[in-house]
């Protein structure tokens, strides 16, 4: 039942459904960020979603019959959460479990054909590592809460053909702004920036 | 006692010492790869090394007195292993614990000032994710066992100013070649490539 996304791209889904998917995705990512904050961690959250194959089939069927599918609305059961996670640097002493990496890890082992139908939601512009992970698995869409408190490697994503949507969400921004004010040193460490003292 | 590498780069170390460091690093990375293979895993290993600050001081002192330091030889205690690891996709069901990510994770939380004096050794050309992790933490040197069985994002590393050394090591190549022949599907999954069937 699997087919390459190239034959059925995100543009073939109703705009209203894609917009609903993105709303769900960013809300889940923000919930993960808030969970991280409540644990004393860096508040960045991510989630990986896709439309279910059943919804994809409904859209396909609708298109072939009527030539359009804008009226199809997205139900809860039409969305599959493949993975979610948040930054765990402070909780686990981890330099690699950024929100996006945590979500990928939580999703477990997946074949390339699954990733190519996914959207990665993240509350903050993805750093070089998380950008690279997105490219490795050829995730075709990335929706970003905000890129004001930190600008990641978005431009590389675009250069390599990934669709990047920046929501500029005020809740994502205010949560990060609060954290950076509270723990500037931990934040600099997370993005590999000086100043800081060595741990040796 | 810390100073920015920009004022004392890898080129300031004796070539013989750097060559010894690279030999130690690649051997350790290959040991990790073999360990992974013995566990039934994808045989890619990595290690993160640096010269100790004491050795750095000896080189500095030698330079200021004699104007050269080529005669300084590297002793075992002059090398610090910050982290090592191997690919754990098959052992842990992990899509993100590539050899390089495992080594970074094993190294734990480090400040930017530490990473900037490190060399990352890896038996295989680093994929986009591991390339991105190297860029995130601004690791200035990457030594690669081979890039024949897989060509990663080396060119991006170079474009961003990372020194990349490809050793073209026959032991690294033959280990990967053997694995790819034995488990082609697991290998394709690891590098995000079709063909493969979905897991859903
Ligand atoms: Ca140390
Ligand atoms: Ca599934
Ligand atoms: Zn990241
Ligand atoms: Zn990798």
C-alpha cells in the first residue's frame, strides 16, 4: 500500500487538512517543550507526524472522483504520531538528545519510505545536527515554532529541497526567552557557543 | 589555562605528533567498529581525542625556546580520549546512535572550548546527521577511515572550514564491505535509503 511521495506530495493534500496537521504538530511540540521546562530542562520540543495511509487513500479517492478534495476535514484518527521528544541535555547529561533527535529516537527504526511522508515539528529552528538528521532521513517538511531566539541551519534545509515553514509562534518564543534569561550558560553549551569553561 | 584554538591551531603541533595521534585515533575507532560487528551491529566506530593541555604546554614551551618542536614525541599520556562509541542501530533499535553520535554522547556534556581542540575519528565518511553534529560543536578536525563504501557530507564539512583527512584504510573498507554484503537492508535503513518496506 506504500507509494513514493514523489507521486503524491504534500501539495496534493487539502490545504485545510495540512493546516490542521500543522496546528496539531506545533501544539504537541510545544507541550513537549513545556514538559522539558517543568523537568528543569532546555524547553525545546519536537514531534514527527504523518497523515495515516487511510486518510491518504481518502484524499486520493476524493481527488480521482471530484478533481478536488478541499472539503475533506482531518479527524483525530487521521494523524499518526510517529515520535515525540524534548531536549534532555540537563536531565540526562546528554549532548545529542536535542528535541528533534529525541523525537527521532522515540520513533525508533523506520524505513526510508516512512520518513518521506513525515513532517517534523520543532519549537525552535533546528541546529546543524538536527538539520543533518532531517537530511539523513529525507524528511520532506519541517515546521518551526520560531527562529528569533536561535537561527539554526534552515537555509541548508531549503537548499537541499526540504519545505520549511516558520510559524513565528509567540508561545514558543516566550518560553525560550524565559529559559535563556534563567540559564544562559546551559543554553550556550547546548548550541556549542562560547563563553564557557572547560569541564576537564 | 584554556586559550582559543585560533591562537594555537593543529598546525602548531609537531607533524609527527599529529600523525601519531591520528594513528591512535583511527585504531581506536576501528576497534569500536569491530566491537559493533561482534555484537551483530553495523560496524562503524568513532572516537574523540585531543592532546592533553600538558602536551600543548610542552609544545608551546618548545616553540618559544627553539622555534621548532618537531622533536617532541607523543607519549600515551599525552592523548586524552574524550569519548568513543559505535553504531547501535541494531543493538538498541536506535536510529540516531551512529558511531559519531555515540562517541559524542559517551563524551558527555562539554563546553565549546573543549570541542574546539578535538579531532573526531570515524571509520566511515560521516552522514549528514553526524556532519551536522560536528558542525554544531565546531569540532575543527575530522579523520575518516574510508569513503568508498559510503560518501557522507564531507564536502559540507570542508565548506564550513573543518579540516577533513581521508585515510582510505583497507581494514575499515573490508569490514564495511563484508557487513553490507551480509545485511544490505539494515545498511540501507541506516543511511535512509530505499529500497525497504515500511514498518507500520
Ligand atoms: Ca575530561
Ligand atoms: Ca507505526
Ligand atoms: Zn539540534
Ligand atoms: Zn551518521
